[in-house]
């Protein structure tokens, strides 16, 4: 996607560019290409869909995801699943919860590459006509002022984006996208830097899928600018970053007021040090790091035996047949960028564990990626991946894994000598394609 956009913009010699995107991957690709061609740019996210209804209850894709797991676990029938499916997505737009798409919508606001407080205006809201008109006015101003993406996409701006992602309890996939965009700007964000930001930033927004409130309710109280105002006042973000408005982030937020009565955002000082949902981990199991999403902030430690599967499909069959125990760590490997190939999103195992009521007692670990569907320990992006001979590809059933939130650590109870011995015996798996 990024290559196609870059080629098109260069071929037509555009003076400026307004990019429209509707998913996390297309947003990331758009920002990557914009960083490459570096002409005045604005990004417009397509916005979320509205909630559906079934009986007297509002339903969203979240209820459908849960129903998939319950159906696979034999708790509900196909007719009930279909009824939820037919009513949960009533309009155009992205998923109405803080999954990967809306996480990246938050990122473009945090980076300053879109009009403030517009990303979560529903797709079908007529206010989007005014948003488009204002974007047209601003892009002409950017041509005159010659403010370009790389003037905005600084290291501090990326740090702001990571901070907002963590505070929202956003998807770990957003971290991957931020790294890719920063790379196109010549900025190398090391795992230890991201881990530091993740550890110091508490999750302070109570949004679905792990929380109570919807994206629309969050937007109604002030959305991402309100969150950033809270973070700025508490010293979590940089206020001096330039934005497409030709003002700094602090100037954009100057007139944002924090409502006296709202329950969606909690002040950072009222949250514990370990309340973050997105955290970086490292250790002898993940020497290049990995990321954890915790749907339950009370989970701080995990120790248990590994149950190893070489594909998502193998893991799904085992979970459906209850071939695991509470306290196990289910490992799904060869799903990384090389092994997948393409870093598949692993979500059915998460839904099955939730339906079976064991997601808080069983860890899920992969070199693939998750969106934030899980309620327990979900560790993704483990590096080096199995297809490259990383430790995740060397471990066996029964090896003991330890996860510590306080130490930002994930380790397997094997000596370096044993890991090196296994690596000498390891052979790359035949490519699937």
C-alpha cells in the first residue's frame, strides 16, 4: 500500500496530499508513504460505525467476537450466532471499540497529522462534510507554510503516539505500525525506549473491549484531545510538537477543558504503576522483545508449563477439545513475519479461552500478533521469531515459562547452554508458500 501511494504521488507530482484511510494497516501505510515523499499532508480517518441493536440492548462487534468463541465452544448455536452477526454492524465505519483501527486513529491525532478531535466522529455523521471542508482549507495553508510530514513526525511525536496508545489501552499492533512509520523517517525506536514509555504510562481510559464505555461515549466527552490534555497536564507527553494546524500540540490543547463529571478518563495519579494494558517484555525467551496486552490489570505474574503448537490451527483444535490445563501457557509459533508468512492476527484462541472461562488462568504467547481481544496474559510479536531460530522455536512442551509485569520480563527456565544445544539441533521449517 505504501509503495503504491508513493509511486502515484511521485508520478503525478502532487503538491500536497489528503489521505483517506479506514483501517489500521491502511493508516500505517499512508503515513509511511507520506514520510517518504514528504509533501504537505493531512490524514482523514473514515471514522467508526454506530452500534447495532438486538432487542433492548446495544451490540457491537465485541458481542459478535464473544459469540464466535461461545459457538466454537458449543455454548450457543449457529442461529443465535447469525442473529448477533446480522445486527452488530449496522453502518459503514471501523469497529466500535478500541481495537487496531481505532488505535491507529488515535495515533494520527497524537502525531498531529489530522484535525483534532475528528477521528471518532461516526462515518455516517454529517459532520464529516465539515471535516472534509476544513481539511481542504488546512492543506492549502500547509502548502503556503511549507510544513511537511517530517516536520511533524519527530521522535517526540512518536513518543506521544506510544503514550496515547498505552493510556487508551490500545492494540499492540499500533506499536508495530508506529515503529514502521518512524523507520521511514529515519528514526530508530529501540525496544527498551518503548518499554520505558509503556511502563511509566498508566491505562486511564475505560473503553471497550476490556472496559465499559464505547468510542462514541469517549468522543462525546472530548475524545483524544481530552485524553492528551490530561496527559499533558501530568507531564506524560511533549507539548512542543508541531501539528498540521501550524500550532504546537500544547497550543491545540489550550482551550480543551476537562469535564468535572465523567467516568471514562481517570486521572493518572489515581492509577497504579502497573495498571498499563500494553507493556514491553524481554528476557532469554524473547531476546529481541515482545509485547503483552493485559485485559486484567490485576494480573502481575505468571508461571507455568508451555503447551507448544506450530500453527494457530493446531492450537484451535487443542483448545476446542480442552487439551490444556489451567495454569498452562499456550504457545503458538511460526506465525511471525517470516513463518506465517506475514504475521497473522491470532484471535480465535483468545475467544475460545474466554468462552471456556479460562483466559485469566492461561497465558497465550505467539510470534504473530493479537488485537486486544484477550482478558488475560496475551504476549505477541516475540522476537526472534520461530522461523529464524529464536528461543520461541526451541522450547518444548513442559518447559517452564515465567512472566513478570514488575520486571518487564519473560523467561524460560533453560540455561544458555541448553538453548545453544537446541539451536544446533534445530532446522528451519519448510516454507508454506
